[in-house]
C-alpha cells in the first residue's frame, strides 16, 4: 500500500506489498486502517499515513472490515 503526497510529488510505501485490502482513513486522517492476510487468516492493522512507524495490529484473526467511521465511532 502506498500514499502519494500531492504537494511534494512523492509516493511512499507503507506496507510490504502483501495482501492488503479494505483500506480506510482514520477520522483524524493520520492513519490508514486496513485488513491483511497472513498465515491463512485476516488481521486488521493501522499504520501512520506519514510512514513514521510500522503497522500496529488492531484486531486478531477474522477481523475483516473493522474500520472507523467518519465520526470516530
């Protein structure tokens, strides 16, 4: 998964290019939340949109599409 900074014209890779899907922005716009498959199971992660840190596991296996809404709920 990559993010493109329009102002700087720079594209940054945020994940290892595995099998990520159902990506959404956090309500604050500072993180991307996504599902990824590993070891034959789905996991939900969050990663800073600026690439400052690696992904953080949010939910354990089987957690497809567990994302925040625009109001943070």
